[in-house]
């Protein structure tokens, strides 16, 4: 069984490839689609590291000459993702996350929030949520942000109140765990740079539809849209899944002790804060300043190394950042191949036939709902983005007026963070918070369904207002 599971991507690709080529596609396009589906299966199951799955798919497509008959053109296509600005922006942002962790700035921010807000269990929930929100614009890995920075701090609190997975989890631990994951899902949609698949989605949209979405374009819509939901989320958890302990006077004292152990704010922490603000200024006002967001990120990263906030050894040894760079670069290439081979137009025409006759608003609502709900079948937001976003944009193109396409593109991409709430495997930090053991699997699925409906409902309200 394990061997069958390990080779399932190859088996799926081979079975599809031997089927007759559908009408409207060339044999080369059908073979490409077969390999693409195999890559998506590999990303879901991960029999080998995800980056190797993508690299293998690109290498096979290029070797078979499925994108272009010219060997040089296939080589250029295979390497195109590594010259993509968005991919390097993601890489640089991962280094910002390393700076937060190495200097201790992220930990200090979280402890200060617990110190000032942690006198009640609800206040602790808001401390966790605000910690995530402060870090979110600069940390595109919500796993590094939520699971790597916030969870280690939050996990120390429930045992102080005699709340453990085996003893009275509902006293405090279950509530804090749920706030931890639900808050990061909202912040992941709030900022373009809060979730790596957001950046991947924006690039895919530009490649497939020619629609450019900047940091400012995203923020202008998603920050005001997500802010009310973000403010409500800890309270919703408190009402729908209440802790039995309402007050936590020991938590601020513990945070104060931890801050004393850390000592005074270091020069490197202040420098990291300054660099984070500088990067944010360039991301927001890049158009007016005539500075590309990727160039700004790489420039700030260079300053971080030159001034010793992180070292060059930190950069070259950050396996997570280099892994993501390879992973996303190959997925960008595979996604662009869908358009080059005509697959997107073919799929879009098939789906649009079934939606023809509906009003533009109805089409957009249906696309947003389907895009959200289909995440139940994915254990990776990246795999979801790669597999479905180009197809949904291809579907929308013939059904909507050109002026509405940028809006539906933003609504689809903007929902990627929110959909991470629905299952224990839906987004990177989920297994960490679920693995803490405070919330049973059945309870998690039930809460995921309830919060999923609330989050999807909020996205539909935003869609109705924005469109």
C-alpha cells in the first residue's frame, strides 16, 4: 500500500496519458495536462518533498518538448519561474521572518501583548490574534508566524492554569488553540505578503490573465474587509467555543518575567523593526516611489545582512526559504504551461458553457463559493492555488465583462487564507495547533464548518460590495 501511495502521482499521470486525447486539445497538451495532474497529486500526497515534485514535473515536460518543439524554448520555459520577481519576493520575506525569530523581536511583541491584554482569557485570545496581525505583513509563511513564533509562547500559558490536553482542555487550552489558528487564517487574507500562496496566486493571475494586483491594490480592499472579521474572531471563539476559565491574572506576570529574562530591547531588534517598516513603506508606496516590490525586498534583505541582523550563513542555510523558492518557481512554470498549451482556454470553455446565461454577479458568487469549498480536498493551499486558480480565471474570462475580471481575481486570491480554517490539514499551522491535543478531531471539523461558513459569508459580503 505504501509503495502504491508513493508512486500514485506517476500512476495517475500515466493512466491519464494513455486515455484518448479529448477533442479540442493536441496530444502534447493532453500529455502536459496528465503530468500536471500528477504533480498536483504529488503535492497533496507528498511521497517526496514538494519542491522535488515540481522540479520533476518541469524536467519531464521540458525533456518531452510538450510546451514548444524548440529545445531552447523548452529550457527557457523550465527556468522561467526562477527569474520571476514574485518568487524572489517570497524568498526575501522568508528572510524577514528569520530576522524576527533570530533577534527575538517577534517573541517580545507577543509577550508585551500578553502582559497588557492577558488578565482575562478573552484578552489572551486577543493577544494571540494581535501578535499574528503585527507579524503578518512581513512573514509570508503563516506556519513560521503562527506555528513557529506564536505557538511556542502561547503553549506555555494553559499549563499555568492546570489546562492540558488530558486534563480540562476546555478550561483554557482549547480556546487559545482555536484562536491561534482562526486568527492566522484571517490575517493570511488581510495582507498580500501574509501568505506565500497569495503571492503565487497574484503571479499566476498576471501570467494567465494579464491582471496585475499590487500590495496596495490588495490592501485597499482586503484590510478594510478583513478587519471587522479579525476583531470578531477571538470573541466568536469565546462565544461559540467558550473556555470554562474566564480570568487569567497569572499570565501577565509570567509574560513580565519572560520579558525580564530577555532584557532590554536590543539594537538588532530595533534595526529589524526599522527594516520591516522600510519594506512595508516600499510595498505600499512602490508605484509612487518607482521602486519594484521585489527590488525593495532584496535591498532590505541586503541591509539586514550587511548590518548583522542576520548573517550570510543564515541566508544560505535557510533550507525552508530555498525549498520554497524551488517549489514555487517550478509551480509557476507549470501553471504558465497550462496557458501556453491551450489547456486553460479548453477548460474555461467547457465550464463556461454550464454557467452561461447567469448574471455576472451570480457567476462571481458561484466561483468564489466553489473555489472555497473545494479546499476540503486539498491539504495544501499551494496545491489548491496551482490546480484551481488558473482554471477558475479561465472560466471567468468568457462569462464576465473585462472590467470585472480584476475584481473576481482579487476575490478568489483573497479567499486563500480564510479557507485554511475548514479542516485540521487545510493550512500549514493547522497540524501544529491541532497536534497540541486540546481539540478533538470531531470538534475541529465541526468548528471548521461553522467558522468556514462565517468566513465564506464574509467573503461573499465583500464580493457583493466590491463587485
